[in-house]
C-alpha cells in the first residue's frame, strides 16, 4: 500500500491496517528511524508495560535489574534523552 505525505507531513494509515492493529482515535504512536527506514507502532498500553515490566521470562531475580536500560532498548530511546 502507498500513501502520499500531505502538506503538513500527515499520512493516512489505511483502514485495513488500523483495523488489524486496533488503532482508534487518540491512540499514541511511537516513531523510530533506522537508516532510511521509519518504524511506526502503537504505544503500549499501561497494562502491556506492566506485563513486560513484571515478566520474569524464566529467570530468577537475584540481582539488580536495570529496568531503564531494558525499557530504553525496547523503545529505542537514544542515549542521553
């Protein structure tokens, strides 16, 4: 699917994609750039963040966990921001 960028930098996400990803009015989207590729994904809901935050993933937590680094990596926050 193709869409043109409007005069204010706007694009319309096709209805099929909005329906598939359950994108509704007011949903926040997260942009990231890698080279010449733009990645666009829905911002996780508070429930999703908590589920990931508390997920042990089969490991016992016996040492300090750097949650900030984990979340920065998950959402690709540039260093120093």
